C-alpha cells in the first residue's frame, strides 16, 4: 500500500530525511574510497540539491500558502497554536491577526513555532524519547538509559555534575507526564 502524507509538513520532513540519507551514502562512498565514476558523484550531488530545494519550497508553502497540519498534529499543540493553525487552514496571516486582535507577524510566528513543535515531537517519538525534552535533556536521557552515572554524563557533556542532577529531575517529571 502506498504511504500518504497527512500534511504538507510531513512531506517536507520526508524530503529532508531523503537528502540526509543521500548525504550519508555519499560520505560512506568517500570513506570506502569508492572508485565509481565522477558522474556517479555528480548525480548524487544533484539529487541531494534537488531534494533540498524541494524541501525548502515545501517549507515555504507550509508556512505561507498551505498552512495545513493534520488532526494528529493539531493535538500536539498548545491551545493558542492550535487556534491559529486551525484558522490558518482558511485564512491568511493578516486575516487571522484581525480575527484574534494580534499582529500578522505574531500570527506567523506562533504558526511557525507550532510547525517546529510538531516536527520535534514527531522526531522524539520516532527515537523513543519522552516528549518535550530539550536537546541537552535528550542527550542526558540517552546517556542515563545507557547506564552512565551522573558524574560520567557530566564529563561527557562537559557541564557541572549538579546540573546533571537537576536535569535528571526535570527529565523524570517529563517522563512521568508523558507516561500518563
């Protein structure tokens, strides 16, 4: 069965992942001292550029034109983000600003943050991470799950041991909250 995208933001994410995968293959080819033709490397570079260009166009369309998030994505947002995202499916930013009594820039910024949050939450879910962790908390969580002690984590990350304890407490709260 053919996979269908639930929203334009998901399609943009798929193009980003495709470009990253091709870059990894290209790096592996270099590391393995690939003896293919120059044309192989040029074709690979062209494919990566095409995927990245398409992703940029889709990102622009998500933010400025289509503005559509799926129902599954909408439930991941704050009330304000959801309100603007739902209005964005029918109105432009100027109209949303008039409806809500805010500036068009604020409407755009809130929607843009909503799209970033959806992508972050999906990425965390795919990696099996608790939702809502900062990048540093993600790193601490992963190292902790690998059995590293707080002192070892502090050395690896390059921060104070007490900071790790504080972050582990915050992570624990987020884990408990996402488990509910």
